[in-house]
């Protein structure tokens, strides 16, 4: 029973990371109606920036904040320079651009930082942690960080004029323009927030999987599965879906298919959701007249 509880709690910890990445995917999808396939590589690149700052002597939390701000600005610049000119272009062209960004960030990280696997420090270290057999301090910290992000975003989108403007621009761009909202600026800000959230997820997962250019590949797949399960257009659903995928991944990997095949769980979840309920648990079903 204790082993089962450990698998569930560890799944919640990794699920929190998947939830963060899924949330960033949904934020970009709401604004552009496209999936950013480069989200994981952008998060990985930002995590390398955090590692470089820590190696330069900055305290962890100073590097954490600096990297989050850097990632916000980087994603906003990517939207302005690369994505915005692709507005009204064919879907296939946009997909190719996203794949190109994935390759660029992956190659850039390898060129700047090399291919050596590195350890990334965890800020959540407590001596003589009494619950170590059930949950590690880093796992607990990752869950808390995810919940804080969700709470801050909820307050931002529900209680602030800027957050309400972003929601309006994402849900109905034409009406938002009529009331004076700059949809392009809201889109750029949405990309920036998604980049910052992805960077935080990268810094939370790096102490677990170690830091290298391929560390976010599996995470992005699990996050995509979580976003589909919850609803690709539902931020709250994506967060819940990320936690669900994290728990299922651990339980199925530990008791059914083995740890070597647990990545296939995410693929099966994606295929199953697309077949049975493409809109996800909380997604909107769009009905159009023909």
C-alpha cells in the first residue's frame, strides 16, 4: 500500500510539471488555434540559461526569476518576429514553422552548451525529511509551484483588466478589436506567459531527468496528452489532464507495462481521446453550419 501511495504522489509531482507545459500549450492554442511543437525545446533552452546563471554564481531563486523573465521576453520576440508574419497563412506552413523552431532551439542548445548530461540543482532540499519514502522534497515542491502558477494565472485572468483583455482577444478577436483591444499585443503577451510557464516547468523537471538537449521530448508528449484529455481549449482542463496523465503514467508503468514502455501510455491516451472525445473532458464542441 505504501508503494502504491508513493507511485500516486510521485505521479502528482510529475503531473504538475505536465500540467504546467499543457497549460502553456493551451494558452498558445487559444490565441492561434495551433499547437506549438517547439514549446518543449524552448523550455529546455531556458533551463540551460538558468543552469548557466547558477554556474556563474547567482543564487538559485535569482537565476529562477531572471530565467522566467528572459523566457517571457524570448517567447514574445518569437511571436513578433516569426509567428505574426504567418497570420492567415496555410495551416501546413505554420506547422512547418513550429517544427523549424523546434530544430533551431534544439540545435542552438547543443551548440552553446554541448551534449553532456548535467545535474541541475533543486531548491527544495530539507535535511532529515521524515516523509522521504513517500514523497521527496523536490516532488512536493514541484506540486506547490504548479498550484501557485495556476492560482496566479486564475487571479490574473479573472481579476485584472489585462487578463480580461487577453481572454477577450483569444475568444473573439473581432469583437475585441471593436472595443479597442490590441489583439496582436495580447497575442504576444500570451506567448510570453506561455514561454515563462514552460521555463518554470523545465526548471522543475531538470533535477529529476537531468539536464540535456533531449530532456523535454517525453515531457511535451505527456503534456500534450494531458491537454487533450482536459480539453485543448480549456486551461483548467489542461491542468487537471496533466495531473491525470502523471498518475496514470506512474501506475501503468509500475504495475502494467513496465517503466520501459510507459511512454506508450501517452500515445495511447492521445489516440483514445482523439477517437472517443476529441474535445476532451472540458473542451468546447464547435458546431458549424454547412
